[in-house]
């Protein structure tokens, strides 16, 4: 799922319902409408460029009852995640983030050779490799076949399943419950939210610790990060709305941290309701901050759509003006979220010549909807573009360091979000 997020809970065909997937209330309030877009990870091979593509709405809504911000389920997750283009290990900073997480989790839970760690949406083993290296028994549950195979080839025990109640029961029955259960960057990806959360509650050992990392809606709003809205992301959380979902299934946020990842994320340390660990002052403080910001009421989410439209206008105007000056333009990175930006802004190869990405799966393919070619990073040195748009803007520091040679020769680096900026 690094910019990404990982994968979903259930393969069931979704219904494009106008009812909240957490509490069932009618979804009548619009948060932002980004128009129509194809699935963001459906990178096209050349032989598909002249075939029809299916575009789906990106109209995000707010539940007036429980305040969960969510996208109606237009696409069956089985069609998104059975073969998947995102491999977490291609981001060095993300692998380092995972190692630091494992260090912290081992400390909090006192994990050792007799413990069991289970990760939901474990991708290619980028996180569990650090658990296995410590001699701690681990299991990954990953719905994408190709990525699960990659993890197994790296020595990470992995089952290829969509997670929910039934899988939780099977895993608990065959190997026991998890002392540490990891659901990092997956809680936004589940269309059947109650089934998934019930599965987490069942698989977590009585004194176990559950980690949930998820993009933080408050920072999405602060950073104008509309590109993190795509069909894989079914819901967008504040602490308050996440606690509401978890409480329905007997789970409680024991501690919380704010992270810089994905432009701003929450890491929630979750326990069973009857766990003796008390709720920390950090949880109380963040709840209070959300109340003060207005995120405890439906009308506290206004103004975002206006700012998103302004980013679109600024970026398209900049690219057109650069083209009129005869500048060549490339993009660095082809994350799934870039396809939300490109499709919403109507940016095609007339404005950006090509993208580069470190993931060899994407080389020789084209962006969905906008058909911009994707090359290996070496194309930057060969083509020497005048302007480079950093599409994974949340990794701008890492990417700017990788592009230092380009900048020294005179290329200008541009980040489009949270506002257009020439670095």
C-alpha cells in the first residue's frame, strides 16, 4: 500500500452505497469531489493504450452520525489487489521506518522467541524481515498473489488471503493469536470495515498489542493532500472516528503517536477494552486538539475542496507556462497517488514527457487514464529535463537527495503539494 498503503480486508464485491460503512447512517454530506479516475495502480502495458478504460467517481463523503470520512466502494478489492504494483521495499526510507517500528514494538511488548507477530497486508516482507531477523516467529497475511510470492521467496512466512473474521479464526486456530498484531497502512483500505475490525479483535491475544498506522485526516486537510484519495482508500480517519470504529468491536486506543509518513499519519497502539494498560495523556491531548479544530462535528470539515481546486489551477498554469517557454518536463516517481493528481488535473504527456520510478514492474508501462510513459531512473540522466515534478511529495527530502546531480546541472525540482513550490 509506502506512499502506499498496503492492502484490503475483504474480496467481497462492494456496493456503491450512500450509507456509512461503519454505522449505516445515510451519507449526505460531500467532503470533496475529484471527478472520475481509473484504478490508481492499474499501470498500462503498451498493448492496452488503445483499449477502453473504466473510470470511477472519487466523491468523498462525511457521515454526519459517526464522522467517518469515506469513499463509496465502487470497485471490488479483488480486482485491485490480486496483482499489485506497489512493493514497499523499493522505498529505502519506508524500510527504515519499518525497522524503527519493530524496535519500538519489541520494547513495548517485550517480544521474544516465544512471541507471535502477525502482520495484515504484509506486502513483500519489508517489515516482517526485521521481526524474523530477531528470531521472533512471524506470519504475514497478504492478498496480492505476486507480492505474497515475493515475500515467501525472501523467507517471510506469508499466506495469500484477504483478511476478515473467517481468516482470523483460521489463523488463530492453527497457530494461536498475536502478541503483536500489525495493521499498518491497511485500515483505510477495507470496504467491509466491521468484518475487518472484528477479525483484528479476534486475532489479538488477550494481552496483545495492535498497531494501526493510518494517514491522518487532519494532516491530509492541513497539507491539501488530496492525492492520497483514491479507490484503494475507502476511509480517512481522525482519532475520534477511528476510536468510534474500534469501540464497536471491544478495542480501545491505549496510546497514539503522530508520524511524518504519508504527509502525516497516526500510529495507534490498540488493546482490548479490559486490558489493564491505561489510556495515555497523548490520546487525551489529541482528542482535545481535534475537538478544538472542529473535527467533532460535521461542519468542521469545510474549505478543503476550494483549496484543492486552487492547487489544480496553479499546477496546470505552471506546466503550461513552462511548455510555452520551451522547457522539457519530467516527473519523479509513479506512486498510485500520483494518478489521482494527474487525472484530476488533466495532466497528460503534452505537459509531462515521462515519469521515472525505481520499481521495475512499472518500467515500460503507462499511467492509467493519462498515458504518461514510465521509465527507469536512468532516463533522467539520458533526457536531462529542465523541470522535474516530484510526485511522491511526502518523500521530497529523500528524492531531492537522489536528484542532486540533476539539480547541480540546472534542473528545477518542483513539489505540487501542499502548494506549488520550486525547491
